[in-house]
């Protein structure tokens, strides 16, 4: 179980690490937007000066999300001892694994799409090819697109996992406060991403800042669970 806890700790460290790196990077390399330049043109020109940066950001996060599938598996095994919780435990397992898998897929799609767009934009002077690369970047990163739809679905699955396994940990004698915290985090994840889906159909991402803040609460929940596993407060029984 300690190994699973370390995987959860890695999840938090990598995501928080990238937040810090991106803040420092944006301060050192500020974005400038021309008067007649669109946001997509400014973005693709900006990141073209740093080849591989955005792809490595999203690609490494995708790998961490796939590793994080261990978390719902570990909690599932721990909660198997409660025979009255079997059905809910299976639902949480499926939702958690699917959520992290879809999250990783979304980040992979974004990483490959934007790096392809940057490479195409800089490798040709053809106006049609450059126009396509601009639309690809705008669709995959700014306007939403297929990858962001998967991202929203992933978070709804993760919210389901959190709320069920928070209840399961309470049933197994865990802290009531921690369970309530899990319920609040899950509820905010659901509300924020359901509203995001509404705005996404209008090609807007107006809930981005709110969902990022809720994402920090989600990481705190994962951090607490991971520390409990490392300290063997959550252990897999022999039976």
C-alpha cells in the first residue's frame, strides 16, 4: 500500500511542480499580443519559440494520470473487507480508473495536437497549412475541442470516485471531517465541470479558473489519502 501512496504523492508533486514552473516561465517569458493579432496567433507564435515545452508539460501530466489509476485500485482492495459496500466499491473502482485514464488520454491528445500545430506552422510558408495549424491550436487548447470534452467527462468520473470512496473510508472508521471534505470536493467538481460543458458547447471555457481552484482541493484530498497509505493508516488486509 505504501507504493500506491507514493504514486499518489507523485501525482501531487508533479502537478504542483508544473504549476510553479509555468508561473515562473510566464514571468520570465511574458506573452505579448499585437493589436491585430488573435489569441491563437499570439499563442502559437509564443510557444513556437519553446519547442516541446507544452508537449512535455501535458505529456508528463498524462503519464502521472495513468500511474494514478493505482489510487482507486488500492482503495478498492482496502474497502473490499466491508461486504456491505461491495457494489458501491465496484462503481467507485470503475469511475476512478476510468477518470484517470480519460484524463491521461485528454492530456495526450492536447500534447500531440499542439506540438503538431506548432511544427506545421513553422515548417511551411503555405497559407492554408498555417491557417489549419492555427485552427488546430485554437480548437484543441483555447476553444475546447474533443480533448477538453474528455477532460470534463474524466472529472465527472473522478468526482464519483471521490464521493463514494470518501463514504467508504468513513464506514471503515475514518474521519468524518475528511469524508465531508471529500463530499464537498466531489460536489464542486461535478458542478464546475457540468457548467463547463454548457459553456464548451458555445466554444467558451469560462469556468477554467474555478475548476483549477477545485482541482487544488482535489489534490489535497489525494495528498491526505496518499499520506495515510504511506503511514499505513490505510492498509490492505490479509483476508
